[in-house]
C-alpha cells in the first residue's frame, strides 16, 4: 500500500463515545429503525438512514444508496460480525494518509474521525462543511483532489 | 442508544436471542420480502425453495379472550376449535392485529413463535414432527429460521396438538 485516503471511516475501538445521544429525536429514529427492519420495509429503512447519515439532502442518488444499504442490512441474516477494534493500531500506518469527514456527518463518528486522524502520523485531516456520510456523492471533486494529493505525497 | 442503531445494523431478533441462550442450533434464511405478495408464509416457501408443508406460520388467536399462539403449516388452515381445545378453552377467534403485535413484539408477517414480549401459550401443530427440520419466522419479514421441530417446541415452551386443517 502506497497511500491511504479515508472517507468518514468507522473506527472501532476509538475512545470517542460511539453512541448517538439519547435525545427524543434519536429515540424516535431508533424506534423507526427497528420497525422498518421488522417489516423489511426498504424505503422506510432508507428514510431512517437518511435521517442519520444523509443530512445533506434526500437526493435520488443518495436515497438509492441508502436503499442499497437497507437491502444489505435485511439480507445479512446472522452473518454480521463485530468489527475488530483497530484504533490502537493506527500508529502503525506508515504511508502518506488523509482523512475527510463532513460536519453534517453523524456527530459521534466525527469525533472518532478526529481521534483517528490524530493517531495516524502525518495524516491530513479535512473537515468538509455541509457534507454528510456520502462524500463521493456530495463532494466528488474534493474526494478526487484528496486522492491525487495523497498519492503525490507518496511519489505518484 | 444501541450500537446496532449507531452502526445501522440489524440486531439479533428476540427469537434468535432465545435460541442462542438455549444453545439451540438453527439456521437463518433471509430473502427480499415483496410487499405485493399476498401470503407471507407462501412467499417464504417460494423464496427459499422448500416445500410449503415444512414452512410454519405463526398465528395469534384469542381463546376465551386470552391470547394464544398457533404454529401451523402454511399449506393448512388453523382449526380454531382445535386450538381452543388445546389451549383449555371453549372459543377461539383470530386476534386483532394490533393486539397480536403488541403482545408478541413483532410486526404482522414477521411474528415468530419464539421470544414474545409477553408470555403467551404456544401450540405447535403435530405435523411439524414429521420433518427433520421446519421453518418458521425469525422475527421479521423476510427472515426465517430453520430448526428441528423438537427444538422449536422446547424453545417456545410449546405444547403439540393437531391444529391444522389441510
């Protein structure tokens, strides 16, 4: 691996509290999430996901991504496995790296991403205003620029 | 908030949790639920490619006003008189959907015979014992669990009776 560009990654094991705040709004979202899963309602499930991860807007492209993710959730059965905690190993990354996250992403994930970028030596951290959890859809030019820039640092 | 919600993952259903706690072996089968399909049970049999006689639907009825759960093959109809007798009552009628969902904790079309929110009597049709394994809802639409009929009866704390009119 010559370089690493991370787009709003999940960071298992990060010290940031990895739970959404227990607000009435989030409680309602969680209840709707449970109902949509039980009913196997792809559109409802996509709608809940958009409320958490797609705050930059329910565009047709974004909703199709969420529907695709919803179908995957519903078809996982019992195959889903816990992600291994990797935060403690981020210091082992020894290639040019960059991490992008948007300030409209899920707040606990933003915190975990800040901590991850700080734990990777020389990582270029970019907080993108107004961007949610769908960087390639929302800010494709910024994503491409980050890839190009990071590869250049790796001598490409 | 739960980790499953944060990660947008489907957590194990109450039915799967019960089976896990009892150490019962089972297999999970998923398929894309089509809301246009007229029958949840027949849809499961078609989607999984298994004989419908091995796929069991979970029906909630009111026996003398108290809810009871009947597990019958999708090829059959629930004999309400037989259910009433098996549950030690006189009269049985299909339960109101909202009451069934509230008592079981599942949505209609995804009601499992296992892991109910309230403790309900469960009666499994005798025909289940004819097969090495049977299929029943795992607790949501598009999710079936396959297990031995003996394990189904044990996990549900069920009694066995002839309930189905084929």
